[in-house]
């Protein structure tokens, strides 16, 4: 008991450290302390130095002090390269499938069932109309970048039971004024409709969305596959409301009119119709 009291007194006894001038013994400054405070101060400084050392070894100076750093960095780079190669290989395989499916659709053939299964993840079974041939979204992106022109150079075989475009009832996508008509000679494969800002854009017929993305020329572009090998394209929108694979009904709002893309001079809708891979004049089939 006496030993505990003696140790406690030793820790709590106050001491005075006086610093004097060596020549005249004049008092310069004084420090009051006890051993308990001194130990706490030393422990805090030690903990701070230890934390700093751990930080330098594990973070700041890891590449010089940690012998495993070089191996870990090499493993990370190898993993990234492997993932990139796998992604490129998968992309090449997918594009081969896309091209084969499109060739079959344009030629009037049935889509290979083995290839068609690769598209099912983009379409909900309950939303697919059996009379609509679902085309892949990636091909649609490439198809749109080429302004839908390359497909006209491909041989087209139309089956005898293919019904005429006039058998399809099409509605106007919006109430607007036609400011520029259909003129393939100047590569204008549709009509331009001007309407007030934020005017809703509607689907001209039932179908499945096969493209919903951004292009440099057309801005926000949406394309819909309809029965009878008909595709409608809507360009320069300000906002798109549908994604690839969505089923839309005739008259359903799919976008809002906009002024996006390089090939635009003001808010308007550029509407195109493609039947059997060829552009047709929308004014001949829609009361605009």
C-alpha cells in the first residue's frame, strides 16, 4: 500500500524546470511539470511518429519500401489487359452476329435462331410483336452513323407475301409545319417539321425501339422497327423517353422536339421512313 502511494506521489509531484543565464544566473523561463504529464506527452509524440511511419511505408513510399509493390502493379496491369482483350473479342463476335442478322433481314430471310438468342436480353418477351423483326441496337448505331445510306447499296429480296407500305396505317408524329421536304438528290431522306418548343414527338405506328442514342449529325436519335419491314427515324430531339427493346404503340410519346446535332438550324423534328431498306417520302403516307 505504501509502495502504491509512493509511486502515485512520484507521478503527481510537480517539478519546476528553471532556465537561467550562464553568466549572471538571471532567470529566463520556467516550466512546471510532473512525470504523469511527461509520460502522456511522450506517448502522444511516439504514437504520432508511429502513424507517420506507417503512412510513409504503406502509401507515400510504398513503391520504394514495399517489395510486393512491383509485383502487385504488374498483376493489376495484366488483369486490365486481359479484361480489355476479352471485351474486344466479345465485341468482334457480337458484331459478326449483328451483321449476319441484318443481312438475313434485308434479304427477306428468317433470323437464325442460334443468333437470335443473343438479342433476347435486350427485348422483353411480353413486349415483342411476332410480326416485328427485332434488329440489333449496335447495328442500328452503325447504321445511323452512316446516315442510313449504305443499306440501299445492298441487294434486297422482298418476299411475295410482304404487304405494301400503304397497308400500314401511319399517324403524324406531331402537329407541325413542314419546312423542308423529302429530297434524296441532296441526301435529305426525310421531312423537317417545325413545332413549338417541348412539343411531344409520337410514334407513327406500333413497333419496337431499335435505336435510342446520340449521333454527331442527328443529335438525340430514336428509330423504331414496325411491321412490314418499315423503320421510322426521329432526329434532333431534345430528350428521348424510350430505350432499345421497348415496345411502343402508335401515338405514344417517345421524345420531345429539339435542336441537337450538327445538321440542324433550329428546333425541329427530322422524320425519316425506310421501307425494305429504301428511304420513302413520309408525306406520301402520313398526313403531316
